[in-house]
C-alpha cells in the first residue's frame, strides 16, 4: 500500500482539546483545563508520546486502569477513565501534576464515540466492508485500487471490532480523502454500532454464510446483522451488494439506499462473464 497513507506527522494531525474529548464522549471533566490541547489518543501505554491522551480500555486480558500510574509517571497529561474506577484513584494528586482527567461510563464505548467525532471533523469519506467471508481481501483490494488516485487510509490486519475500528478511524488526518475499513461481528448489534461509528458513504456486503452462528443463531440472523450496515449508511450513501447471494438480494430489495449489484448474475450491474480459471489466475470479461 501507499506508504504516505500509513505515515502521519504532527503537522497532519488534528489536535484535541479537553473540551472536545468531553463533548465527544458525554464524559465528566474531573480535573484540568478544558482548553488544553492534546496530539492524539492511545490505548497502548507502551507506545505513547508527551501530548497524547491515554484511554484506559478494559480488555479481555488487561485493564488499562492498572497502567495509569505508569503513564502519568512518564509524562502523559491526559487520561480517560471509567467512572466506576474514580473512587480507586487519588484524583487529588492529579491536580498538582496538571493532569486532565475525564470520566466516562464505558471507555470502550467512549473510544468509539471519539472515533465517530473525529471521523466527522475530517473531510474523508468512508467505505465500510462486511460479510461472512472475504472482508480483509476485499478491503485490501479496494484500498489498493484507490490508493494511486486518492490518499487512502486502510485498516491494519483485522482491525474490525469495537476497538480496532475506532483505532483505525482515529488515524485519519486532513490529508486523507478516503478510509476503507472492515466491520466484523460475533453477536447481534455489533455491525450497527461499528457502522454508526464509521458513518460510511459506501457500504459493501460480500456474502452471508454460516459464520458466528453461535452468536447470531441462524443464517437469517447473520443476514439481519450484516444488513444493519445499510441502515447506517449516510442518506446519500450507496450499497455495493453481491447479486449472487439470495439473502443479500433480499437486503437490496429492502433498503432505501442506492444499490449497485456485482457478481455473475444477469441482474448484476458490475458483472463477470466468460470466467476461466487458469493456473496463474482467473480470466473474465468485465
């Protein structure tokens, strides 16, 4: 991928004020100057620079709140914490150290709210890709096609959940024209939340198959979950949908958004014909 797409300098970054952090999260300013500026947000205490804000995420293995003392000792002046952790922290000592502390109901949700706020203060447009299979491949191909023409941000690896997606969008800067992201799910409501955060202009559904049935129950459940992407598209958004998948065709018939169908079917606007498999690839007429 285009290296300049993945490289940020402080000149590109859009600074944050404590007031914006509070506005984005609906949080409470515990201490500090609401007009103080910060450079960027991080959830990794090991990879922070002075001027960053530490968001103390509670993960499956580590609780970011246990690293607060360390990041403050290393000069970090902005922290976002869970309200239910406030009583465990000596906030009074933060005043003397000129720490800006913000308390929120849930730091993971706050991370998504911050990403949504940030996405909307840039001029970039978003392509969001979901499906039971092929999300990462489709995202890589899409970003690869777009990058020579546009300054394009793309997710790292499989950053497609309620932590990974926000971290991707928080890397947007004013030089970006497009972001290409993928949305994953393990249970009901996750696609809707991720699509709410990313607020895409273009939504792509690759297919609907028996993935994560333990959380979604059935193929109909998978269809409803993936279909939530379409409900969160911007009003002038466009859905790019697989014409060869009958459940996706059903979603296409239900949405009020503009639809472009792709595939092998005759009703696909973007269609592959005369497909021939070769040892070194596939030949077809587009």
